[in-house]
C-alpha cells in the first residue's frame, strides 16, 4: 500500500490561522481528482474499487439495521448514513498493530475489523454490552458514556509508547480514537487531549463533525472550526472532507506515520453530515431544515467515489450491477444474523475483566456459576 509522506507545508497543521480554514480534499463532489501539496496518495485500481465495495457493504448494513429496529427486532440503532467514507478511509490506512477506540456509530468499521454482524447487533438488541476480544480484533468496546472512551484510548496509546521504548524494533501500533463534534466539549475528551499532548502519545483523534450533536448545531457549540481547538493543546490538526474516502485514507495514513515516528498525537476533523437521525429514537425534522440535508445528499460519498472510478475507467454498469447484487445478498445475511443473537453465557462475563484473571475474580466466577446452577 503506498503511503503518504509526512512532509507538510510549514505551519499548515500546527499554527492557528482563523482567517483561513483549509480542508483537505482529493476527490471533489463531481468525482474529479484534486492535487494537494501535502497529500498525494495513489491507489491501484483494485484498491480504489475495494474502497467503494466496503462503503456499499456498510451502507447496506446500516440500512438493514435501521429497518430491523423499526420492526422491533432491535431496541435502538445509531445510523451512519453519509459517514461511510470516514470509516472506510481510516480502515484502509490502519496497520496490523493499530487499535481502534470507537464511539457509538462506528458499526461499519467494526464490521471491516472482523467483528461478526450478530455481535454488533447484539449490543443494539440489548443482549450484551460488547463482550468481544478487543485485544485480538483491535477494535475496542462501545462506550455509551459520551467521550469517556477517549481516556481509555489515550491510556492505551501511552502503553504502546512504553512497549515501543522497550522494543524499538517492534511495531507496537497507534491508538485511533473516534469521537463526535458533540463530545469535543466533554471534560473527559479535553482531559484526553491534555494527556496525549503532554506524553506525546501515539494517538490519532478522529473527530467526526457531522454538524449536529443530537439537536445542537456545531456553530452553537464552537466559535471556531473544531480542528483549531486542538492547537490549544499543542496537537497538530487538520480538517478533511469526510465524504472523500481517498482524502480520509491519505490524511489518516499521514497521522499514523507521525505517531509511529514518535511525533505524538494528531487531531483530524472529518467534516461530514449526519444524513439520518441521531438514533432511531430521534426525529431530525423537528430541528433542522430539509434543504440542508438535500444539499449534503449531493455530496454523497458513494456517488462521489463511483463518479471518480468511472472517470478513471475502472468502473462500469456491469460492476455496479454486481455490487448491487452483493449488497442484496449481504442484506439477507444481516436479517438472518439478528435471529442468531444470544445473550452471553454467565461464565463469559468474567473472561475479559483483566488481562490475567486474579484469584478474587476466579472465586467470584465460581460463586456465580454455583449460585446459577441451584
């Protein structure tokens, strides 16, 4: 996989300039390629097509899960419609030792990281809280306390830095930490920035700015662009077109390279729009104009990528038809998966509390199983 070189225009990412709000964009809204002095990621046709396939897959997952909730088969769902390029672009940039700390909307990334469909659905069916092997999958558990997981991610990154100091030749990875525009005002998130900067932790913050913190517009929450707030903590930052999958991959790759080189954390503001509801319990028509969503619909990440691939000569109607067929088949898999959802066994509740189970935990496990068997 080609990598983006970490050389950058001086001051572009590490000094505030309120008069200028640059946004990295490599594919425009019509599918045209844009030159950028700092980011020039070139993809092979098979890699570019793979990005579109991944976006189509997770969009279908989101569509089916939303429908399952409306039918009463899930208790809740947090739609990701319109944000597919962010998750696919980040996944494409990740290395084999990098870890992801999600917020509550990274279902597509969970799928791409290898989490079974039924394990994701189980959370939103209320069957479990996400008891998978996060160390093996490198995708950590959902945390419904807004912003609290950012502290976990930075703490893990500090551990990765210590591992790297002990074995400089090992790939100890980077922690990639997602949060939304609403979470940026949470105390936990700001504390995470402080620790990441102070300890120069190998962390990449992905701030998904989808314009709305439930019903609060981002303009009400912040007087400056969100990426500029990171400068106050001493964290280099950049705003990226979150509907441009190539830009997302390229900038994430650059940020990961910085962290691996010991240059500390990076803040990426992925500028996008929440096309659907905050969750399926929300009605966005109560607080925002339909014209706003319609304007963003013309910036759809899948349509943009399709236009780019067609213009590049690597995508045609026959491939699109096969992609649509694959999506239909995957939709059927998702609908079948919800029926396989089961609550975890009692003994599994104790499996991943500690890296090495303590004697007290073993005793609690034995007691719980004994009482349950009576």
